[in-house]
C-alpha cells in the first residue's frame, strides 16, 4: 500500500490557515464595483490594483494549451519558485530527505539547502539514464521526493519512459519531473500522465522555448490534491500583473514560438555537425534540448580561451560524468558560427 498524498504533506502545512487576500474574499462579479478593500491607490496607472492571486485567465489559457484541467495547474515566479514550494509542502526540515540524480540542474540542491533538507545523490549512469535499482535502494522512510529532469540539464537527454515509470510505480513518495526543455523534445512528456500517477508532479517554464526568462513564469502540473496543498503556502501575489499580461500575449502568439523552436532545432543540428568536425571536440552528446553537452580535449583551458575570444559558455567539467565537458546553448546562426570560428582558432 502506498502512502496517501495527505500523509506525505507536512502536518504543519495541513494545519495552517492560508492567507486570504482581499481579491480572494470578494468572489462576485467585479463589473461596475467600487473597490475599497485592498488599500490600493485609487488613481489608476493601470498597475495600481493587485494582480489576480489565482491568475485565472492565464491559467485557463495555459491549461487549454497543455491539455490539462485548470485545477491541475499552479503558476510560480519561475519554475524555481515552484520547486521551492514543492519542497516546503512535503519535506520536514532536518527530518526528511530527497533524492537527486547528478549531473543535473543545480537548483534542486540549493532549494534543499535553503530548507535544511538532506540530499541523497544517485549519479546517472554513463549514458545519463537513471540507475533505477540504485535509486530505489536508497529510498528510506524519510524520502519524500525524487527529482528527475527530462530532458536533463546538462546532459540534454530525456529519461527512458520505462525507467521513469518504474520509479513512479515503486517509490512511495512524490516524483517531480522537471520539463524545462520539453518544448525542444520529440517525446510527449509526462503532463498527460497525471491521472495515471497520483504521485507525479511535472514542472515547465516560459523561460526557455518561449523566450521569456525575464518575466519569470513557471508552471506546475499535478493532481488537484497536490495543487491545493501548494496553494496553501503560495505567496498570494506571486505572479505580477506585467508577467500575467506578457504571458497571455505569448500564449496568443503560438506560431511565433513554434517558428523559433523549429529554427533552434535546425541550428542545433548544424552546430552538432560543425562541432563534430573539430579536432578539439571529442564527443557531442545527442540533444533533446536547446543546448549541447560537448566533451573537449581540455575543458578548463578551452572555457577560458573562449572568454578571451568573447564567447561565454558553461563549464560543466566538474560534474559527475561530465569530465572535460562544456555546455553550449544553441544561439542564432550568426552566434553559432562565431562559436565555431573561435573553436577553430584554438590549438
Ligand atoms: C533553466 C531551468 C529551470 C529554470 O526555470 P525558471 O522557470 O526560469 O525558474 C528549471 N529547470 C531546469 C532544468 C532548467 O534548466
């Protein structure tokens, strides 16, 4: 028997009385009403009112776009805020733990540290796939969350469906799948599997494919029960009005986004080909994202030389399984050519 979700949530989160904002308390039709409830400045600038704390309009549009019920979607100030909310709902400081699979996105460990939660690390295998047996062996009574990243940053691959499913079926806790790069991947992702796995949480973001890293908008998809728990601790006005407006605009301009994704994928293929022709490049890992993990001859030296030549990449060579690896974001055709020209100069 699996633990029900209600037994995974911290008792203090279930006990607390969530903040009730002015905008939450008045639920009627706002047309023609005089609002004297939130101590706002009445002289309108267009931004003098608090934003909708539940972002109903934006959530409705995003839920439709992603094919999920609106009650299974929560928005965050970037997916980084969503990750923090998830940890704070489920993990008791100094008591519970979470499992991470390095090499992976660095924020999971930071969020754990901020919340004083123990981390158990089970490295990905040499092909960057999860070692399912080793992961399940590390699980103990205090393991609340396993973080998966698919496509994974920095290895750029998606996790095998069979491995993810094995973890979902055999772990008695929450499985978070971070799909920040889902829009670049050929696979269907996991959002449409929520009804099959009550312990599944999927996160996505407008920061990568949508080109809106600056507005900070992350998405969290999960069962209504999990979303309700997250809403109990969510800061009421976490998505500001400007962000809600810009995100709505982007959702309405899907074709632009799809065109950019297509171009980035084309550039990714061309960059891969050009890199494979260089003698200092040892291996280019296949990518389901908008970046390439590239093994070079001497990563630290090449990283510094590229900076001298005006190009900033990410040195990932200190991460497990990433010896001598640099991570290149796929840029415009011109930017990618500059990268190749620079690498060509290096001896
Ligand atoms: C970039 C990135 C994020 C950050 O998303 P924000 O929505 O900008 O906070 C989350 N997860 C992974 C794996 C990333 O690479």
